C-alpha cells in the first residue's frame, strides 16, 4: 500500500490477523488423529460435569496464525486474574517503551512538596529484596538529597499532590463483593502515591514466657498506623489480627501466640488512604534522619491546569520507575494493586505526552482498554471491564478476546519482553509449582476467584510450533475434575503434540 510506512504495514497485517482470529470463521474439525480431536477428548470428559468452559487455541505459525481448537470461544465468562493480560497488553501497546513513573520531591517556599505519578512500586517488598535495599530506601535517598541541599528543617507543611488519579481508592464493586475481605492485601487501595503495596505488615512473636504480652512488629513504623495489642504468649494458640480504618489505621492483635511469625512472610493488611500512609512514612524517615517538618500534612493541587509541574518549584529529587518490573510483578505474581494502578495509568497517559496526563480513573482506564481492543481488531461484544486485575466478579471476557490479544502481542515489536512478564513453570510466579516438566515451554497468566479458574498464555511445542491459548473455567464447583488439572493437561498436549493440527479439509 503506497504511502504506508513499514510500521504501518505491520500494524495493518496484525490488525487483519487478529480480526480473522476473532471472527469465528476458522473452527477446528473434530477428526480423529489430529490435535483438535485430542483436545476435544479432554474437554468432553464426563468429569467436567456442568462446569462452563471457554477455550481457544491458536497456532502462531507464519505467515498467518490459525485457530486449531475452539470450545465456546465467544461465551462471556469471568476471567479472574487472566484479566491482567488485557490490562498489561494495553500498557505495552499504548505507552512508550521508555515510559517512567516519576515521583517528585520539591520545595515551594517553606513547604515540602511530593507530586505523585501513580507509581505502585515504591516500597514494594519483593522489588526491594531484589535490589537488596529496605522498603524505605527511596525516602532515605530523599533525606540525603535534602541534607545535601542544606535542608534540616521545613517550617511549612508537607504538601501531597496525588491527583494524577481519582480520589476514589477502591473499586466500587469490591466493597460489596468482598465486604468481609477488604483488609486483605489483594483488595489494596490505589492512589497517585503508593507505598509498600498500600499495606501494613504485621509480625507476631511470643514474649518472654507463658502469659507475657506478645511481641508485635508493624512494618513500617508510622503514626498513621496504631497498635492495640492484647495478645498473650501461650503454649498453644494463634493470634487474631484485624484492622479498622478511620483517619488512621488501628491494628488489633488479640488471643494468644505460641509460634513466632516471620518478617519474610508477614500478614499484610490494607490501609485506608494510600497518600496519607505514604506521607506519614516519609515524615517518620525524615525525622529519623534529622529533618523535621513543623507543619501539617495536607493535599494540594500543585500541578498546573494542564497537569504540568510549575517551573517555580525547586526540585530536590525525582524517583523514576520503569515499566518492566511493574508489569512482571503484575503478571508473574498477580499483584492486584499493580494491575489497578496500570489500568488507571493508561487512563491517565495513553494518547497524551507523559508530562501532560489526564486524570487516571476506572472510567478513563476502561475507555482506553475498550478502544485498544477495537483498534487491534478484537471483537469484544459481551465483554465487561470492571477492574484491571480481574478480582471483580463483574468482569466478563471471552477465550476469543484473550487469544486475540495474545496473538497481537506475539507480533508486537516488544514480543520477547512481553512474554518474559508471564509466569514460567518451575521457575517463578503463580505457576512455579505447576507443569514443572515444561519449564521454558509454557508462559502463562493464572486466574482464581471463587468458582472461577483460568489460564492463558503461550506454549512452545515440538518442531518450532507455538501456540497462544485461553482456557476460562466458570462454575468450577459443579465439576468433578480439577480445573487446574484440565488446564495443565491441555498445556501438556500442546507442548508434546507432533501430529497434524486439524484434518486436511479444515486447513
């Protein structure tokens, strides 16, 4: 096509391929001796019972990928955490490869100012361990920058600008669907400023002897989180730990404790206000470093009307976070808070320059994600995007949509980087203990919520064959077969099959 660049021709080719894959025009034949028949045998087992299953398998061969197996590919089903595939693919496709979250520490007169960009990774324990630093390392570096600038006291206030995202920190559906679980880490809130996955970590250990008070450690130590400890040391027993949220967070520890908890795997409970949690921890670290702030902590819109940063601010430090680590935490470890942040991030930044974003919200994130699916030719009829992580039971997607996105990303210029964000059997992430014999041959995203199990990703088979697949299982309690076992069996079949994919008449 004259006048279209090589990049443009590539986009048109991918658009056509994904449109063809999601049109339902290619359905595998059910003939003996081919891969389609073998998969059909697995998926028609009487043990599946009344479990609802949607499957699409695509052979990613050149020059044109083709569907080799379908089962209810267009039925809208709950995706659980395989929803993260849609969210993170949109991030890869819509944000520039050099995109960075930038969190700014500045001075304005007598005030200290922190301007957030939505970075979910500050203080993340796993990333901190990988970097061999504490979760508060960023704040200690800021303290060093302030002291280097001769600042040991701020006589004004600590101003927080976290308005890059909406001030609604929790998805509305979660508060009804998970009202008894909102303190769990997987329901963590999301703000324009985030710290330690927006959770306080609790470690409980026995005291000096039976009947003595238990030792309770809160991580981090901050006035925003208060402790009410009535727990006693005992020969047997487990502590009861709860938290209540108001202007601050109160952690209540009661009952008895006989075995020490571990700081490497603490109990994590959500906070109420991510920005105030961030600010309180920052103030605590600065005070410990000899830097006092006389005034109050308060929110203020510091960015200008166009969302740029005022030139009269005296920038003290800028913390930058690139996307790869964030997306890997999201996909490999299924970190919900990271996924919700990424949904709001594309809502804020996609289609704009990174220094002039919109407000990131669930609404703008959904709009951008829906536009992305349409742009790459994925038919999303019946799909519902309620959140970015898949935690909500209101989400709906189809095996055809997920396979279409995976196929598009297989031909994306950052394909290798994208696949590396997915979990690998025997190596890392949520399938580390599954399919260990297929390490290096399966890269996938898991999904589990009540009565839902899903797996989607890629399988590398013999003779250079590669597959994109999506397996969505709903109403799993109505099956005698383990949904995980079914998914694993499909992956094993794809990874080892050397025969024909379909009958000659269907190729």
